[in-house]
């Protein structure tokens, strides 16, 4: 009789029983992260900030998508990632959600080698002009809100590109800023850098690499700049220069519902 009652319990009730027996509860707030296993993308600000959570076990992944898969499979308790990227994951899976509390605020900028202040001045000038004329706002609208897909940036054909190539390092695992679609690297940062190259007269070359390789590639001159949803931090400013910031966002926490 006892055995029949036990197997009649729903899967949800069983999960709750197991959590209670382990002394754990559902992650409902930042304070619930204490002592939990948290997934992050290696080398991101989420990775750095998660290290400060009391008694937490931080599990790094090559991509945020891998971390989310582990969360869905119950192998970790939460994932810390940037807000817009988190929203893309949640849109595709109604069994995960984003906590109401923001974990941290941050600003994105283009990374440039320490010894290349002239290039930083050029890029800052382009970003300011593209902000003033509404180009960046239009690009943003193409990836967010009700206007998604309606404002694709098309590189100009009548630009003198005799200045040569601008080689940009990115990590195409971070939608909507950079990701792969139909075999092509696309996203807000890619469109932005196309617009910057159109304004400055460069030919754009994108090099896809692991996220934690982007800043070293910029610092050692393998590439000219990095555009990969890079947050400005004091630690990163020790090895690269940053342009003016072009986006303000938040680190958020994804959990199973």
C-alpha cells in the first residue's frame, strides 16, 4: 500500500520532496545562490562576479548555451548571463525564467590595443556620429522589441575602403549581439562594426574565436579591435583601451521555473 501511494506522487511533488530532503529550495532570489552551483561563460564578467557569491560552486562553460543546457538538465542551479542573451534563451524554453533582480549593471564597448589611441579616437568619432544620426538606434531596433527583423543594416557599396581592413574579433555565441545564422555571423555588434567601417572607410573582417581569447588577441595585435559584448571593467582596462560605451545592460540570473 505504501509503495502504491509513493509511485502515485506527481513528478513535481517528487522534485519538491527531494529538494526539501536535501535542505535546498528553489532559487527565487540572489540570496538563494549561496552554496549553489552556478553556470557562467568562461572569461565573462558573470564569471568574475560569481566568484564572490558565498560558498557557491562556479562552473565555467565555453558558451552560455552550454550552461543553459546544464541548467535545463538539472546539473546546475542557475546561470548568470547578460540580459538580452538571457531573454533569447527564455523565449525558446518556457521551463526557464529570469529572476526579477538584476545581478549587476554593465556597459559594452569596443576593445582596442593599448598603444593604438588614434584608432580609439576614430572609433569614438564614428560611434558618436552613428548615435547622433540614429543609425545605432535603428540597428538596436532590428534586434529588440516589436521591430525585430525590420531594420537590417546593409553595408554601403559606394564607400572608399582604401584604408584597408579593420579586423574585429568576436565570439558568435552571444545573441543578439553576435551569433551564427544560416552559416553567417550576424548580430548587433556585427551591424555596428559594419556601420563604423562604412563611416571610417575600412573593409570589415570578422574573426570568430572563444570569448576568453578576444581580449588577448586585441592586446597582442592579432586583431585590431574586439566587439563581443565586452563590458568595461577595471581589470580589462589594464590590458586594453575601451571606446565610448555603446550599450548599457545587466547581468541577470536564469533559473528553472
